[in-house]
C-alpha cells in the first residue's frame, strides 16, 4: 500500500507471517534471536494498532475532503452572488484538516519511538538509551569551534551507551541560517530581495570518550582553503598545525592550542584511520579533541533511526536491521580509531 492506494480505499489488512532480518551472516543469528525474544511479541500488538490508526486516518481524510469541497462550493456561490466571502478559507481548512486527519498516524509513530525503539537499542547493551527529548550540550558543541555560525538549531534522535569501554553519545543535528539574496523576475528586469533559510549542517554529532588524555583543544576540518580557515574568527586562540603527511593536509586543516599535543594526537596511525573514515562517511567528516572527548561531525542528509512507512507492516524488522547497520558504522569509528586502547590513538 502507498498514499495513493490508501486514499483510493484499498482494504487495510494486517501483515502477519514470518519475518526476516538483514545483517552480516555471522551477526544474523544473534540479531534474529534478540528480535524473536524481545521485539516480535510486541510487534503483533502494534500491527493491530497500525491497522486501526490507518482506518481512523482514512475516515478523517474522507470527512475532510467533504468539508473542504463544501467550503469551496460556498466560496464560489458567494463570489457569484456578490456576497461577502473569504477566498483562502478552503485552503486554510485543507491545511488544518489535513493535520487533523493524520494525527492518529503521528500518535502511532510517537508511541513506537517511545516504547519500541528503546527496546531495539538495548540489543547493543543494557546501558544504551534512546530518547528524542535528550540532547547534547549545544554550548559545548559551539565551543568546540567546528560548527559554522547559525541562526537556528534543531535536534533529533539521541542515543547514549558504552561500546568496548568507550562512552558514546550520538545526536541528530540540523543547523540553519537565514540569508538574504537578490532575485530577478522571469519577465522583468526588476530585482527584489528575498530571505531564504539555508541549511548549514545536517547529520550526526558523535561524542566519544578517549583513553588517551589530552588537555588542549585541537580541531580537524575539511580543507576549505588554509587562508580562509586561518583568518576565520571561529578559530580564535588556535594556531595552524603543519603536519608531515602531505596527503592528509590536502584533505584536512588542523588548528590547535597545543602544537606538541596536537602532533601527539594526530600521529601517523590516527591520520590514516581518519582518512579511512572519510572515505566511508564522506570527506566532509570533521572532528575536535576537546575537554577529553573526541567530537565528530558527520554530515549526512539521510534520515537516521526513524520508523519506515506507516503503510508497511509493523514488524519493525526493517527498522531493527537499519539500526543495526547504522550503529555498526558508528562502532567502526571506535574500532578504526582504536579509542578503546590506552596507548595511542
């Protein structure tokens, strides 16, 4: 089923039957065992709720269509008769009733995120927490001197736990800024000024504890031109660090409050591992060694840790498989950078 067939009235039926997960062959048995024991039993209850909420949404949607159609007819009649009328009324009603129509779907998804998703993350350890209300300290993120100047911040899913002795916190983050641009009309030479919202960053922020202590502040940025980075007031108090790896310096700029410590942290092995991660996550990966944490900023416009389509059965097999893949990618940061080791990054 999709949104079109849903509107056209295709019967809404519960999805029952065997469920298969997707994962590496060696990890699949353990993943399947956890799913069968902890997630499959409650998925049957949620599938019944999913069907009920779709039926309720469809009834509301049909009623909304009737109301909007009636308001449209009254608007047309009022216009032709010369009586007072309010042309935007049908459109405003459509927007309001559309929100009301799909509120059962939103309530269902909220329930899944509140009760089912924390259970999925327990697969990685009893200390793992999933929450949409918790968030990283924005003041600390800004103080790390990696993020661009922004006007508005929006947080998403938050995950916290411990992997191989390394504490990690993961938060979805979106930063936007209003920019003023001049545009020119298609059929006119007149130029006008408009304000648009520009997305500066959208992706994941990952904070990792490190067994290697450091007291300074070092940032590793994607190479945007050394002179631009050096003179930016974003990096006041930091000085440019010259490293011996020419390939690494082609991809990244490094600034630090402690030249000696920065070279100690950014040894040859770490630079090689960071380049490996850049190939995996995209070269826009940036990080900061700050307040005894390694903070990584992973731009990615994909949606993470969210429920699949409401039109799919509430087996949560696709969601659980996707969460497992995404968490394995994040665990790979700890493994590749060897943050769990006490000697050397």
